[in-house]
C-alpha cells in the first residue's frame, strides 16, 4: 500500500517558499522520487511525505543522542567515583611511608653549626 502523507505535513508544505520546496525536493531519496516521476504522487504529497520522513529521522537521531549523552555521563560519574576512592588510598600510603632524617633539610643555622662541629 502506498504511503499517504498526513494532513499536518500537507499544511506545512503549503507554507514553504519555492526555494525551501526545491531544497526539500533535492533531499528526496529511495522510491519517493521515482513515484513522483511516474505521476503516482503530486509535488505537494511527495514533499509532505519527505517532511514526515525527515521528522521521523530527526526524532530517532535525538533519541540516540540522548542515550549516548546518558552513557557518557554515567562513565564520567563512574570515573569520578574511582578517583574519589583512590584519593584516600594515596593519603594512607603516604602516611605509612617513613621519613628519614637525612631526607629533611636542616635550617640554615643548623647547617652552619654542623660544619663547624665537623672541623
């Protein structure tokens, strides 16, 4: 059964300018241009069907983009949760490390006294 355009899309086509109609016509693909050539459809019906198809594709695209954004947000939250968990562990490791007295630089006054003490 051939696809018939919905009345709201026919109304939208009636409001389009000549340039907009030409652009819409240029985006037609598949069986629709052939049906138009064989005079099975008139221009307005073909344009209305094309508008309907583009609206359906736009809705599908928006749905997919929403899903992708949700997945990315979930990944980002999971990554941030991992970083938060790692941060306290890093502090624990640092606190367990022993600090050697040789690693600590003495104050300037203490350096002088050590040198004098060695002589």
